[in-house]
């Protein structure tokens, strides 16, 4: 797995867990230099490989598309 894909998947997991509470949990933002198309292709690859559930895939896809609005 490339470093970019690892960072992308880690960001998805962190963003999914951010809403789980934890009170004092800190979340760090990571800036990437990828395009929306590349992010969507990486996301789709992760979904096809079974790394993400359909629900996680749809939520992450929506988040990506909202960032580029």
C-alpha cells in the first residue's frame, strides 16, 4: 500500500471515529495534494478490496465530494 493510500485510509478512519465521543480526544488534520478524482479512485479501490464497508464508503465519498464544492 502506498503512503498516500495509507494516509487517506487513516484519515477516513479518524474522521469516522471523531463522532464517537471521547470528550478530550484530539483530531489532527492532514493536508494532501491529491485531486478529487484520485481520492475517489483510492476510495473505490479500498471499497472493492473489502477495506471499507458500503456505509463507510458512502460516507467518505460524500465527504470528499463536499470538500470540493
